[in-house]
C-alpha cells in the first residue's frame, strides 16, 4: 500500500511516521504542503492520500479536487457537521480525528481502497482529561525513550514560538493567522492530553476562521490558551527531564 500524507504540523508528521512503521506492506511518503505533494504524485503511483483538513491556504477539499481519482482520507482535530458535508460533496467519505491510532489508520486505509460512498466517520477518542496525560506518546513509542524525548522536545521548542506568533498577529488584528496557529497547536495539545485546553482551542479556532472581529469571550479564551500553554511547558519539561535521566 503506497500512502501519501500531507500534513503541515511537525509533531503530527513525526507521529504518523511512527504509526506507519506498524502497518505491514505500507510505503508512506510524508510532505508538508500541496505543492510538495504534487511533486511526489508526478513521479510516483499513490494508492491513498491522507491530508490534514487545513493546510494553510488550501484544504483537503482542494487536494481531492486536484486528484479526484485517488481515494482521500481527511485528517482533522475537529468534527464539524458542515465540514463533513463539504467533504462528502467532493467524494471524501473518511475523516480521521487526531491523534490517530494504528488501528484507526489501518481501518481507514483499507476502507478507502475497498469502499467508496460511506458516511464520513470520526474517532470518538478525545485527549484525556487532566493536567497532563502522555498515554498517546507512551503507546506510540512502545518503550522507546528516545522517541518520547523527540516528541516532548518538539513541544518544548515549538510552543513558545507559537505563543509569540499568536501575540504578534493578535496585536495587528490578523485573526485568520491566529486561527491557523491555534489549529496547529491543537495537535500539540492533543499529544500531551490537555483535554480542557483542547476544547478551548477548538472554539477559538472556529471563531477566528469565521469572524474578522472577535468577541470579548473569545479574546478571554485566547488569553486562557496562552496562559495554559505557558504553564504546560513546566509540566512537559519535567517529563522530558525524567526521561532524559532514564536514557543515561
């Protein structure tokens, strides 16, 4: 099975690469944009495309329109009925909810190859509720401490940069860009199991994508996201340090 995954989030690309190691007979290419995907598709035969729902200026719907004859599985952190209808309208009947598990990926890929025309589905899995829950990382790593350090290290490196970007675009009133950053943050929030913060990020992203001016409630939620992200860095750093000692 030859897969192509289009994902502009580094953490999701790393997680997906890890998952596909367990899929027997799977050859997977991973890119970060539609333009990179086009280069791959010009030179390779691909059986199934997986695409993040939002890829900056384009979406999974644009990918499907560009390659209508290749089965496509949309991947998203959201389950929005309106989006599902839009996906179905262009022939996308599979929607995986992040974070993706090996079992869900295997079922979706087999379904995309053998059946077209099913109702779009999402996982019922949500990030675990609590201050910090690393069960997704630990299950994915299967005891590989170096992989866990890599994922946690990426979180520690990227989240401070994301906070700074939010502050910059918030200051100039560019809510579309704020929404894009919050969208990418959901994968990181999900990875470390910050359930309540994930729900808040979901609301803020939707408001940023649909409004030129944000309500006071949404602005409050945005401040909450920044504060909780800063707090999470201390918790993730502690987990990183603990694993670093284990690896010595």
